[in-house]
C-alpha cells in the first residue's frame, strides 16, 4: 500500500480521458468520464446507422460501434493513447467494457470467434502491436469467446486510410485481404472487430473474404464510429 502511494508521487495514475488523478477504486478512466462516455447503444437495435452502412455491400448479420467519435473529444484522446502512444491497457480496458454490452445483446449473443482486422506485417513491425487485436483481447474477457488472429491476413501493405475519400478508401483495401487455413472458421459465427469505423471500406473488404468460407456468418463491431 505504502509503495503504491510512494510511486504515485512520481508516476501519478491519471485518467486517460481527462487527465485527473485516479482514486484507488478507479482504473484507466475515472468514474465520471466512464459514466459520460458517448455510447451509441447500437447493439440494442438491429436497424442502426452502422448496419445500414453495409447494406448492399456485404451480407452482415449485425453491426455496431461502442462509442461516438468526435474530433477533440475524450474518445479521440483515448484512441490516440492506444494507437499512437502504445497505451495498450487503455485499448484492452475499453474492449472489455464494450464486450460487456455485447455479451448481453441478443444480436451478438451467438458469436463463436472474435477476429481483429489484421495489420500488414510491415506496419505491425513498426507499430509493435495491432490496436484491433488489443481491443479484442478485452472483448474476449467479457464475452468469454476466443480470438483468432491467424486465418484472416492482410496480403499487401497499404497507405493509411486517414483523410482518404470514401471511394479511395475502398480502392485502397479491396483485394488486400486473404484467408489462410479456413477450417477453424467453417460454420462459425464470426465477430469482425476494428478500432474506428468511418466509411466501412476496410471492414467490407475483410467481411467479403470471410464470407467465402463455407457456412460462416459475419457480424461487425468497432470501438468507435466517426460520422462522415
């Protein structure tokens, strides 16, 4: 106890959203910020803005995002902490919170396997981790479902999708994903997970490849939704 208090003098435990000091009962995000997270609650509604993004594009069973992404807001800061500062504990924590909602959702209660959108090995090497896989690690805990990171692979390195237009995003990722040894996924209900959804181009490309596996069903979930 005294050692923790001593270390906090030099390495204070701060809320990753607002920056204030956390009390002993808080973890990663203070209770006030946790309460104020802009949840979409799309997991409660089959016909929601995320599912409509994929209409006519991919045969998705269900789709949702956990939080609304607003420029300059707390959600952007939290994702920045994960993606660009390597704060994987933040991503895992948010994934666990997300998974709790999905675990109780009728739309996502039949999931068998969680699959993160993969990074190309070149980007994975430079970043050191896959942010979508980190989120899945948290979701796996609360949903009590396994993660598969081997079957879906990114075949080609592509430029970042940031600031690209809708069609350019699709063109940048179409045909860039493939399946390696699909036997483990056959006949399963898959949950495809990414960090932020904007146009849905990357998820669409991944889903179309997964849907080529015999008897699979694919649902989609992202940590945040950036409205365009």
